[in-house]
């Protein structure tokens, strides 16, 4: 079954190389899930689809999908640092793990930077912001909570 979408939309016509996906949405606790409107899954393409791919890759544990031959070495090692105390070494590892994950995504041309901000409410959480350029030379900056 193919999700219904508007193939005449400018995003679809110009940025179809960035793939198509269902839209993800985050709640106030930093949990991600599919976005529904009027009982239907919301469809995205172009740069928004690339943003979804980045979020999925970062939020999936490294090798979690190893039984599927299409996803060998998929995911992010940042989950190894759960409950690590905030330190400069932990922050360095988080940045490197996320950077390594983003570099593996074929639709990304360049990873410019990955920034961390310590959570003031929870000693174990960080707000991560990264900036990338897609293969279509579009720039994307995204923020998520870990």
C-alpha cells in the first residue's frame, strides 16, 4: 500500500531524491511517534523526510536491527551512555556518536556541527542540535532531546 500524497507539490518534484516518509512528532517528554491528523498518517517528503531519517537513526540503538540484512550497522551508539554523569568526555562521545551516525546517511552531503546543551531539569539529559547539508544542497538544523 502506498501512502496518499500530492505528487504535484513543489517539495515532491524538486526534492524527491531526499525520499518520502511518514511524519514524526515529539511530545513534551522527548518521545517520538508517528503523526496522525484526522485519523490518517501524515506524509512528508523532501527535507522534512531527511529530518525524520536523522531522528530515526539517532533514536535507534546501534545494531538493534541486525537481524535484518538491510540494516546491518544501523543506529546510534549514544544509547550506550544512558545514565552516564554529565562530563566533558560524555559530551564528546555523544557528539562523536551522533556525527558518525549522520555521516552514514547517504542523503547527507555534509555534517557541519553537533552541539549539546545540558538539561537544567535532569542531570542525565541533553538537548542536541545538529546542522547538515543534504545531497540537494539544502541546509537543515534540528534539535532533539536525549
